[in-house]
């Protein structure tokens, strides 16, 4: 289902773009994220929003619009696997946030696509920092089944949400346990019951019977996750909880799982790798912030990569709505603590795309991939580097945001004036 | 959602960040002349029967910090940032007796000196964080550990952060690995007057007193804006608005003015038989501010509020040393410069409440460019571990806006400027002969994401060595835990 949705989205993009637009990005270090590796001085050729070729020695057709990378870095757009962009404006102002509904009567039926705002105020600043695609997550609300997430691009266009009902979010950490009554034992009981409700949907709900854990409408929404049609993102931190999750996965072979949070995942890395379950984690978490994350450490990403765990990074220790733009810094710190540059960069581009089943369309610079390209003035994982151009589906994006407007206004200060700006 | 998300700088964060604890008061007094000649715990210098005037000990919980054992260390051939604007290539730094003994090219190694090869590496003064809640909001962040805000009344100038600091917070160890040698722990921002802050050496110690920076001035945490009015307005108490915030400060300052007057009258009259004014712990702290002995560190986001506060400071005759967070400082850089007030800011936090909505990456550079004293701060147990990167981001953003700042000037943002904001610049914050040898040897340029601290020295003692796990400090809490030890 997702595939077909995707193809539709790509097709639509192609049609929406001026036809036969070709664009060449030249004269930069090309990070392909493919077997071609890093090309010291290469070119990326985009036709109709899709990459036609990337690498060295690429012939540029006559008359094609060219962007000179000027010796900078040319990379796939950043794919943030874990955001709430478009759902929150000001987190302390409840009226501006659609991430969670603690008083809702629904769980799995919740769909972030309904509340997602492509014009969300913080999307432009993540975009100008190189984030071109992102996953949109619900938060834990009235129950540990938080609802279904989606994938979007950062163009701000009305159709920027390009895949909905992409995954189901389930919180098995302390916050999830609270919704189940107060213990993780209760949380697992609830989850098992909800799975059974979905497995026996709709039969169980005939003749006015109720589900054991969830209602009829939620059960209908949970079915696709239980059958493995969409993956389930399980929020877990403690090593023992992760082992419990692995056992649950074994008992439900049809379902597909992704671990998020996963502070102690490095302790279970071999088992996670053997189970083929991906992990979304934050490289900066290294303190025992709770008794669930006592073993959090800075070299966890390096250890996960070494064990062969499919690992993507997030910015949860910063936030998920204002500072997803910091994901490159988080990746850079993984490198500072032992991860290879290639693994770390992949963890914020191709790996997230793969985790959500779109790794054949996003996250690499190769023929057939979407024209999501960022040109940087230096190593993208260096905190002093920044994008000089961002393309989504081959279209150059504005590099402005509310923040750039404020900075421009106040850089024209009138000395000692009553007003801090001229206009 | 995610367990951590409740700690996103979102709804809960402002309260936590604001955490405040302080306690106010005891101290004071020595402000006016003779300090008690002995701090023997008898708290007061004496009673009227002896024919002496009553004065209270201004330092009843004195520092017992002693520098750790140090060697003579000569770092050779490094790129050295002195923290006050200078950048020197192929430079040597000599540390002896816990102090910076010499800096220059080709220094001769004293006998018994340990030689450290600094080639290809970088030296800066130790990182100083002027805004931390380590110890008062320690890890793990369980209910029993919430010691940073005395959320029982909006004016609690009588509480002291040092009475809430847990010296076993593992966050101190992690901060050391990030190069932090000195940090200022504040009460939070739930209250208008949160209490006194404390400046600490980042060393392992069984006691808070063993971490206290000797002779560092006391500070007073105050808070503007949304946090106090939300916390108390939500309880149907004052303040419930920004108007109420200002009224609350002014009422307290007026009481402090009158309290100070009553003590001055008592001391001036010099009658040992007279009954001294009744001691008030809250007003002791505020009087210390009016006397200029206690530095005001004020949490304030919005430009207009900061300017209101500057008028209030003039109204009651005190000074604001540093505005913290100061997300909109860039809008009033000239006014801050004119008033000689510093701004301690983040590189990129924002969005979590309305008063943080106008956060821009260029804030620090714009304030610096306006001629005001600007610096980075963390307010965060993770951020404190990489303040060099935070400065790098702020610097890069400023340069892209066309602001000219050298690397050397920007190093001041995490070294000498916070030292000035804490009143300890005479002792630390720059690499100059005779100063405390607080220093970081970085593996690469400190503005690189990939730079890590190889060595961290405090008073010349090697407190952290990346290659020597045995030397790593480890708080009691971490012992025997899974993944023992911070990395």
C-alpha cells in the first residue's frame, strides 16, 4: 500500500513540476550513500525532479541550468526519522500543539496526517539546515498506543506529506506504563490484549462485544500493524525492556518493529542485530536521566554500528519540533565518539529512509532517487558548516525562515536609537 | 511521547530550567565594615553584652576546596587561545604550583616538568558555564531529586542553591569530560526571587563546601516572564501576570531598602546596647545586592522585559550583572552595552514558550557586535558537555550575517566572559601568568564537532585524561551501575 502511495506521490510531483526540467549540480564532493561512496569532485544531474546520474565524469547536456557547488559538499537531503514538525508551534501553549491527546478516547485510530500543518512555523528553519524529509510522530496520549505517524518533505507545499499511516507508535517506556495503570507489567498486558483485539477483528466485535483493551475503531486501525503491513515503532529504553520487546517480536512474526529511544540498546546490540530490528536513538544521551537509561553512553552509536544494527539518529535530547535541524550536530558527535563518518551520515539520510521502506527513493544520490540534494559549504557534520542550497524533488528551496527575517531586521540596528531596526 | 519528551524544552522545561532553590540569607552583613574575624560557626559575631555591635557572618558555609595534587606541566607547540581574544600558534604553556607560570614560544622545561606534546592540538582556558542546575536537578531526574525550585512562594531570596546541590550528580563527571572547570549552579526560575546561586569548581567532593570556588561572590537568581506568573497565577496567587511580576519585585526591593536602612541606622549609631533590627534571611540577600556584594543573575527572555528590569534596578539602586537566556538580547544589544550588562544565551534553543519564540542563532554574535558582554550558557546537563560546539554554532551564524568575530574573541564566550559575569575573572577565565591553571587541551580545533577534550586541568591538576580511564572521576551514583562510568 505504501509503495503505491509513494509512486503516486512521485508521479504527482513529476507532473507538478515544469516539464523536462534538467539541473546539474557541479564541482563538489559528492556523498552518494551508494557503493560509489564519496566522489571527490563530482556532479549530480536531476531531470524532472529525479536524479538521473551522480558521480564523476557525468556529461552535462547543453543548455542545462547549473549550480556550482564551488568545492563544497553535495549530499542527499537529511531525512530526520523522528520529528513533530508541523504538529507544534509553541510547546508550552497547548492550543498550538497537536502531538498528544491525553483525553482522547482513541488510540491506534489517531493519524497525525489529520493535524499536520505543512506550513508549520518551524519547518523552514529545519529545511534551510538541510532537512528535506522527516517522519512525523504522535506522542503518547491517553494510552500507550499513540497513533499512526507519517512522512513529509519540508517544502511547505500543501502536498508535502507524502505518505500517511506509515507506522504505528507505541510507548513502552515509563510514560507508556503510566497510561496503562502504572507499571510496565500492565503496559505489556495492555499491548498483548490490544494485539488480540486486532487479530480477531472484526469477529470479536460482532454481537455487541467489546475489545479487551481497545475499541472497534482502534482495532480496525491496528490491524495493518499487527499484520506487518506497516511497522511498529516501540519506545523502549532499558535493556531488559528491549529484550522483552525482542521476545514479543518473535512471538508475532508477522509484525515488524523499530526500536526508538533505546538508550541501553548497545547492551543488547547483538540480539537486536540478529532480529533484524532497526533502532532510532540519540547519540548525545549519556547521563542516567532515569533508572531506565542508567547505561546511556556516547559511544552507543559506534557500538550499534559495529554490531550491525540498522541505526538511525534522532534529536530527542534537544527536541523534535524546533531543533530537528540539529541532527547533523548529533551525528557529528557520534563520529567524535567512535562512529565512522559514513555510518553516522547514513544514520540521518539513507538509513531512516530504509527503516520506513522508502530507501529506494530517498537518502542517496543515485539514478532514480528523488532530487533531494543539499549543497554545503563544508563537512555537513561540522557545527560550523551550513547548507548554501537545498533542493527537494529537484526544486530549489528558499533559504529563509522567520529566524532569518528577525536576524536581518536586527542586524540593521540604529546605534542608541529607540528602535532596534529601521523598518 | 518519548519518555524524554516531557523534558524537551517544552512545557515542563521552563519550570525545571528555572529551578530555583535558594535560600537566602544568611549572610550578609559583613558588608558594612568589619567582617567577623572568625567564622567559627557561632554565626553571629557577638551579642550586645560584650559591647560589640551585632554583625552576621557573611560566609557561614565557607569553601573548603583545596586544589588537587598537581605536577609541573609544560604543554608544547599547541595553538593556544588565551580566552581574552588572543590566538597563538606553536605556543607553550607552563603550569606550576597550580598556576599559569609562563606562556610563550620555546619555553624551557623546568626540571621534573611533565612534557605534553601539544602539536596539532589546541589549548583554551577551562570551560565556564554560568548557568547550570547540576546538583540541584541531578541525574537521575527522580522526584526526590527536584531541589532546584522552592516553589512555595514567589519571593524566596532566603534559599541558597548550595544547600540543594548533590555533589554526587554524575552530570559533574560528564561536564568535566567536556572541559568544564567552573560552573555556576542556580536556583530555577519558578520564583521572582529564586535564591542564591553558587559557583563551583568541577571537582569530586563529598561536600558542596569542597567544591565551592573560594571567595567567589554570591549571586541572586531572579526570573522574569512566563514562569513565575504561570506557577503562581495557576494557584490563584500573585503573580499572575507580568504586571504582578514587577509588583512583586518592587515590593520586595522596597522592603530591602528599609531593612538596609534599619541596619545602617543601628551600625551608624554604634550603640552596643541598642536592640539590633530583627534579622530576616530573605532581606539579608536583597540587602547584599543593594550593597553591591551579591551579583544579580536574572532569567529574562524578552527584550522589553529586560529594559523594564533595568529601570527597576535604577529605581532601587542595584545592578543586574547578567541576563540569562536573553533570547531577545539581540534586539537591545546597544541598551545592554550602555548599561554594562551581560547576556548569557543559547546557540539555538527556542520555541518552547512564547517568550522563546524569537530565538535566533545570531543572538550571541549580534549582542557581541553591539559592544555588550555576551557569552554562552547551557542550562542543561547535556549542553554543558559541549559549550565549545555551542559557541561554534553561534559564531558561524554570526559570520554568515556578516559580523566579524575572530576565533579568539569567540573563545571568550565560554571562558573569560562567564568568568566576568561571575566576578571571578581575576582568578580564572583566561590564560595569563599567575592565574589559576584551569585549562583544556583539545584534540582538534575546539570549534570542530570532532574535537574532544584530551586533558582537563583544574588548578594545574590533571583531572581528566581521555587516555586514562583510571583517572576518570566517577560519582558514587555511577558505581556498580550498568555501563558504569560516564563516557
